[in-house]
């Protein structure tokens, strides 16, 4: 597979993922974090058996709902 074909496939896959996310009520959010915070999130996510995104969503939900300990 050529690099052009691979790039085209990646664009199609991303487009399809965005469609699936939208139909599931999900919206992409991008943010920049310091490396040390990302590393802490990755460790915590692994310990909880979650993806980093799932952990961030859980943290935000707890914060928004006032469930912060």
C-alpha cells in the first residue's frame, strides 16, 4: 500500500469515526496538557482499567456533578 493510499484510508477512517461519535452523542474536544499531567492520567487510567479519555470524562463528570472528594 502506498503512502498516498494509506493517508486516504486514514482520512476515511477518521471521517467514519467522527460520524459514529456524532451518532453516539459524542463531540471531540482537544486540549493541551503538560507532560507530567498526561503521564499521571495514563498511570491512573491503567490502574483503573480505563482509557485516558474515559478517565478524563469520569473526572469531568465528577467535577461538574460536585462529586469531588
